[in-house]
C-alpha cells in the first residue's frame, strides 16, 4: 500500500512554475526541481510521473492565473477601454515583485513552441481567448464612440498583446521602468 502524501502538491507546482519560469524547461534539472520544491526524486516522479508532466502542470497553472487576471480587466465594462489596455500593459511595467522577470508563456513559446506542437497549441488557445475578449471590448468601445471606429479592432488587440510581449521580453533584459513606461504611453496613443 502506497504511503500517503505528506506535501502540498499545489505548493510544489508553484515552486516548479517559478523555477521553469526563470530557467526554462531544458535548463531545469530534476535536481533543481527537488531543491525548489523540497521534494525527493521519488516524490516528484510518483506524483508528477515526469519532468514534462510537472512542467505542463506548472505552465497550465501560470496560464490560467494570468489569463484569468487579464480577462477580468478586459471584461470590466466599467472602465474605459484605454484604462483597460493601460492596466494590461502596466503588469509588465510594475509586475509582482515576487515574480521572476518576464513571462513564463513567452519564454516557453521561444524555447519550445517551434518544436512542440502540444505546447504551441495550448498557448495558442490561451492567446486566442485573450485576443477574442480584447477584440470584443474594443468593438464595444467603438460602437459607443469611445474608440475610433475606423481602426481594425482585431489589429488593435494584436498590437496590445504584441507590445505586452515586448515589454516582458525587455523586462528579462532589465529594461528600466522609465523606458517601459514610455512604451506604454506610446502604445496608449492609439486609444
């Protein structure tokens, strides 16, 4: 009979998420995961079956958390569209100080997307949900005269997420807060 677990699986996934976010999939060893989670190899493999399984669960956790937060802002019809876009972009200017720099999703797209169709599909679905929501919000703002109806709503939504991605990549290279703020202000001029 197997022994009962004596650790919090969610905490282990969160610890692994931060490690993968910082170091990437390939550069993270099983020993690194043991140290980050406080678990032994047997606990990791008995619970998560493989490094890849733990990575997948960590990536899904990250995507669910950040997508939910972004969708909450995007769908807040009580805020002007410009403020919603500013808040989305501002997460890259003033991220949670406990989070690693950059974006786990972007890091993963760069590292694994070109060679891992399953990961690419997961991240494409996640991106599409946010893109669709922002496009819908922009169209609603256009219908009320809050946003220029001559602009392509889908193009604007893509623009916002492209700028956000660029800001997060710049954060990985320690871009200054001033330069990040300047990018956000420039991006907001189209709204």
